[in-house]
C-alpha cells in the first residue's frame, strides 16, 4: 500500500492554481486563483506540530489574507475610484504578497529556519501570481519608482550582517524583485526572462544547500570534496550576479533597456550599487570554501555524481539558453 504524499499533492494543486491564474482574463478569477493557491500553500508549509512553525504559518496566512482583501475591495471599487489610485492600491496589495518594502518585515522572519525545499517553492513558484497581476497594471510614476529603489537598497543592506543562509537568500530575493519591477516598467517581456533565470539559479542553489544540509554561514567549513565546494561557490556567485555568469547577463540586459531612457540613469546607478552590495555578501560566503582545508575521503567521492552535474547545468547553462 502506497503512503499518500501530501506535499506532492499540495504542490501540484499550487501549480494548477498558478496555471489558472495565467489563463485568467478577469480580475475576479485572478483573485480566486490566488485564494486557491493560498489554501494549498498553508498545508504545504505545515511539516510538524511545532509552535514556531505554527506561528510562521499564521503570519503568512494573515498577511496574504490582508493583501487579498485589499485587492478584492479595489476590484469592487473599480467603477467608483479613479483609475490611477485603483491601480496603485492594487499594486501595493501585490507588493504585500511579494514581501517588498515597506511591507517586507514579515518575509525574513517567516522564511527563517524553514526547510530548503519549502523555501525554494516560496521564493519562486509563489511569486508568479502577484507578479502576473502587477505586470498588468504597473505604471511608471514616482511612487512605484521610489518603492522599487527602497526594495533594491533594503534587499542589499538587509543581508549584509546576516548569518542565516535562508535570510540572506530572502533579502537577495527582495533585491531581485526590484529588478523584475524595473523590467515591468520598461513595458517589455524581459521580466519573464529575468524571472525564469532567477528561478533556475535559486532552485539549483536551494537543492545544493539542502543536499549539503547547511543553514548558517559557519557551517560551510564542512569536510566536502573540492568539486562540491567549487560547484556551491559558483552557484553563490551566480546568484550574486558576478560576470560572466547568467545572473550577470540578465541584469546587463535590464541595464541596456534602462539606458534607452535618460530619466532612468539615476535609478540605474542606485540599483547597480545595491546589486554590488548583494555580491559582497555572497563573496563573503565563498571565503569559507577558499580558506578551509579539504578532506578527500573515499566516501566523499560518491557525492561527485550525475546529480551534481545536472544541478550545475541547471545553474549555468540552461539560463543562457533562455537569454538567447
């Protein structure tokens, strides 16, 4: 008799709700698909009966419900309110769902100390729905641009003094979301390419860190072989956007699109500087690999298998194919 795998079931339902969202043409059906997604996410996160995890789930549930309520109210008030105000508040509700500043405080706390597989789903798959809604109504105005600059700076500065890898990746995710918002403002489909590349890099990194069972920076001094160390180091630098890796090329494409508009030069400079700060704390993590001695035990050689090669291919080569 096969044991029912609830995680696979809820994950497949989350993917179904995302497909429903992508194929929706009305605001109400978009809202409904987001609610189905939320109802499937709560049991997906729930792993054991710990008080700490229950608190995290409650934080996530309340924030998402508040954002959904605000979104639904704006849908109902669409005939009454001015179009600009309506779009602005709807965008703000999606920012709350995404965990973007100034509505981001729930996200690092909620994501801290959760499993890598859950974190991977939360910062990739769960961002598709709000991003699709935002892409439909984002406008190039000063409020959106100031929020985007805030997201870029908070995402970079917030991760500097962190020791928890989950928090570092969450703050890095906030920084990447500001770049995706910038792609949306440019009114082209570049944001989709950016998101796919970001998802691939993040997923492969989370799978590798889950494999190594690492949650804090000081745990990087583990006795793994040279191949594993170099693979993880390259994945971290790719996430930070070091040239000549896919994480850098997609930012380069965004900068190229921004440079066509003179008014974007100042914003572009701030975003590049914040991205460099993000690269600093990823490079700091790689120092642990470079400084520590390596143990080449025979059983450690078993880790150098096809699985690791596939992860490296997913991290380095597949995003480049999408960028072509």
